[in-house]
C-alpha cells in the first residue's frame, strides 16, 4: 500500500477498512520515505548582527530564566515591560523561548521587539513562526534611521510616526497623507490610531475622509477620534440623531431607538450587526448615545448629569438600560470626568473609573472595596484598575484580604493573586501580617524591579508609597 492508502485507512478506521498490520506497514513506509531522500549541501547562515542595547544584569537574566521555567510565570509580562522600558536586552539563550511565547500571545510582542534586540530579529528571519517580530518596533523613534519611513518594518514606522506626531502633529499628518493610498489596510488602522496624541480640529478633514475607508477598523478608529474631538462634524451629526432618540416631554423621559441603521449611520461608526443576545434597535441606540457629545444632554434635557442619571433610573424603562450603556461608552470615548463621576453612582465599572485622575480613581475604588463583598464583580472591577496600587487603594485591598481571610478564607484566592500582581511591590513588608504568599509575590516583584534598575541606575523596586493605614 502507498502512503495515501495507509493514511486513508487510518482516518476511516480499520473496522471499516481492515488493513492487517497497519502500524507496521506505516512504520516501514516512513523509514522508506526518509531513506530515499538525498542529502543536500547546506549554505552557512549569515552571522547575527551586533547588539547596541545593554544586556540585563546577570541576576535579572537568571530571574527571567526562572520565570520562563514556571516560577511566578504570571509575572513574565511585567518583567518584559520593565526591561523594555529601560531599553535592555535579554540573554541570547532565552530568546527562542520568548519568541515561542510571543507566537501564542500577541500582547507580549511589542516588548519582545525591544528586549530580544538584533539577535531576535535575526532569528525571526530564519523561522516563519517567529516572523511576527519583524513587524514590531525595535525601540523608540529617536534611535531609528532617516530611511525608516520608507524602508522600516511596520512597527518601526509606527514608532517613527508617533515620535513625529509628538513633536509636530501637522508634519506627521502630512507624511501619512502623502502615501495613504499605498498603505496596507492593517497599517492604515495602526497609523490612524497615532492621531490620538495631539488630536486637534486640524485633523478633522483627514479623519472625515478616513470614514470612507474600505477597512472597518480604519473607519472605527476615525469615528472614535472624531467622537472625542469637540465640535466635530461627526459629533454634530450624532447629536442630531441623539436628540431624536432621547428627549424629555411633560416631565418624563421619552426614548425612541432608531428604526434602522442606514448607510450614513454606518459611515459615522454605528455598526449595523448586533452582537448575539442584543436586539438590533437596542444596539443602534447604545451606539448613537455613545457617539453623541455628552455636552448636548444638559441643554437638551434640562438637567445636570446627576439628574439625568436619576431620570433614567426612575422612568427610563427597558430602553433606559441601553441609554446608560451608551453613556458609559460615551464617557470612555470622550474622557469626560464630570459624567464619569455622575455615572459611577450607578455604574461602578472599571472603564468609567479609569477616566478619573489617578489619585481620585484610587480613592473611589478604595471606597467601593470597603463596602463590597469579595465576589466576581469586585474582582472584575479591580482587574480593570492598573497598578501599581498605593496609598488608600493598597490599604483598602490589604484590609479586605485580612478581614475576608478571617471569615471566608476560601474566598480570598483570586483577590490575593490580583493584589500580588498590582500592589506596589515596595509595600511587601506591609503584606507580611496579611498573607505570607501575597508578601512573597510582592517581594519577588520588588527584587525583580531592583535587579533591572541596577542596569540603568533608576529607582529600585517601586514607588515606596505606603498604604494609608501604615503611615
């Protein structure tokens, strides 16, 4: 039997196609096929280029190897982010395992573009599974050559555009506009996101034109930016739609979702197809509210953000829930702190809290923690709050762990895990009398950052700000 017949018999099963000695015949055929191949003369590989980035200290390299071997593996991304921020490169022997990790986890790729250095790119050119690295930026824009925009990788070109945007927004816009039609759809979507830095009315004509792009991701990025831009034409169009959807008549709210999603709405960023489990009109209503300038509602409805929230609670009905969801999205898109504070009284979600200044955000979350039970909702909220947690937030989390451990010890595992990854590691001593495992994770992170800091003479281990209760 030839190889195709053996494979066919194995796939359908020997009950349906009996083949005596199937495995033996397959083994013989494998040996025969391999033995029949002639050796070819190999070509020597080009030498790996030299490195211009400093190597991490030996202790940091050893800790990375331990993390890759399974010790505190959840901290790998924190280690990579810290090393990349300092412009350090990893020991060469760890690069293959890191590139294997990046092949499965896209979120690590931007850091790998930096820490694996020139050797990482050299290896990526030899293995198709690692070729993704060639599209990541190798460092900041300042270190890139003058030809990077014409000859660089996608990641290097994004870094160059971002650097130019920070220095001269108009020059960055003009550079992108000159070759816009020749860019790939993926690059167009990535490049337009750079406009978030220094967004101004001067960008509006370019972004309006991008609403007609063939790529949905490009249109969505442009619509999000125009939603954030005060006084934009998109904002005016959405305001007109929003007023038709939500009004106040005779002392009560009247909510009328769109009957259809026409081409003009789609162009302005409203997606016609609703997610599974959401009605079409509810979905369109959420999006119209999300893209309507929040400044419209006070004059249109005749009430403050707090009052409007109360009206939605009192007589919004089923559609009121969809309006609230749209308002939450509007707060995130428009980064409106006044509306964020109003909605937090009803919608304490991480995306809304993230709009607040860091100190206010920490106080708000600390207040929520003190009055909450440890459940999935609290963990989800805390999961959206970036670290490092210090001051009142760290104090509230540690106190919640201490209290819950005394009454429901089985209910603290996830909270301790999250606290270990988010609390400022400089506070490891303050966690010793709360939970020994938590303290051990914080000490591990403290040493991890201290080892990396020694390479550049920076701070060692964390901010050092103590929890409020420890002062």
